[in-house]
């Protein structure tokens, strides 16, 4: 006859003989090497920036930094220049994201076809993604150069004029920068959409073709439903990345002319490192983080309401 102690032994063996608390500590120990850089390089600076936003921190001050509460935020609400840069940032992010998606979707559909030289074309499509933003900015400054730029030279050869200073004109600076932003960011969207297209079962397309569906109908009934979750995710990420752009516009125009391309990140940079207002610039950063967080929350909420997994 089996005793009560012997009947409990299989349960202990199944659990590995380790107490639950010890297993938890072991899991945290394994996760710590990956978690520590995030805490030090991301969470730590973010919390410090939030704390700095409630102070009067300035560069070169000999007096101690004082806690001033929400004074920076109240000043920010009355700062028309910041809200103008915020409007420009939203316009830039929306335009670049929309054009990136439309062009990347067309390119992804083309690269998904069984065409000659498809593999070299895929490699060439991601070349702008492999280039640093500073290099992209310098290259496009040469393209837009008013005297020796490729764009103006081409316009002269076609008899369409030339000599326009694209990056210094009040009416052309923002559109010119948007074109560069689309060119630089389109490859990552293309690669993501192409991966989504290749995960679509080919049997669905074959069945739709047998039923007599044309290309447009197959796209609406087969391709887009399968691609929609990927498209929503990359569009949201593109918008966040574009709204937080800095290096590309900084190299191209430095926010000019007359603030026509001064994005919020550029405005915060100038306040911090040109005028030394660290506390005020930190308050701007907090506002931008809050806006991006709200937009991301709305995006995730919309996906949950639509029955999709975030």
C-alpha cells in the first residue's frame, strides 16, 4: 500500500524540485542582461528628461537648478513658435507617411511579381535605407543646389527654366524636404509590405483568378485583407519615426527658411543647445512624447476594436 509521502513525490519531480520563488529569480537573472541596457539608455534618460522639465535648468549656470513646477509647460502653451513647429511637424509626418505608403505599396507589388532581374531590383530598392541620414541629406543638398544641382541642370536641358533655390525658397523648402523624407524612408516600408505579400497564400490568388476576378478585384478581396495588419503596423511606426525626425531636416535646411521646415525636434534642439534652456527643451520633449503616446494608444485601441491582435 502506497503511503501519502510517496504519492506526493511525482508532483515534486514534475516541478523540478525548485521552489517557485527560486525559479522567478532565475528568470529575472536571465532577462537582466537584455533589460539593463534598456533601463540605462532608454528608461533612465526618459525619466531624467521628465524631471528636468519641472526645473529651470540652463547651460553655464553657477546657481543651483531650482524646482519650478509646471511653469515651463504654461510658458509652452503660450509659445506660438513651438505650436507652429508642431503644425509643421504634423504636416511633414502625415505627408511623408502617406506618400511613403502609397509608393512603397506599388513598389512592393511590382517586386512581388515574377519578373526578370527581380533580385537585383530588390537589392537596389533598399539602398537608401542603408545610407545614414546625414549622407542622404548632403547628397540631396547637392541635388537641389541652385547652380550645379542635378535637378536644375535637368530642368535647363528640358527647357523648363532652372536656377531655383529649392531649399531656400519659402514655398518650395517644405515640399523639397518631404520628397527627400519619402525617398529615404520608403525602403523600410517596401520591405515590410513585400514580406506581408509573400506570406499571402498563392492558392487564394489562384482561386480568385479561376473565379474570373481581375487584378483590382483580387487585390481588394485577397491581397489587402491579408496585408492590412502589416500595413497598419508599418504606417503607425512610420508616422512616429517621421514625427520625431531630426538629422535629415537638420542637414538639409536647419529649420529654414524662416522656420518653414522647423520640426518640433529641431525647435527643442535649438532651445537646448543654442539658447541653453534645458528645462524648457525638456518640457517640449515631454509634450512630444505625450502626443506620440496618445497617437499610439489610439492606434492600438482601433486595432483591438477591429478584432485584430496588436
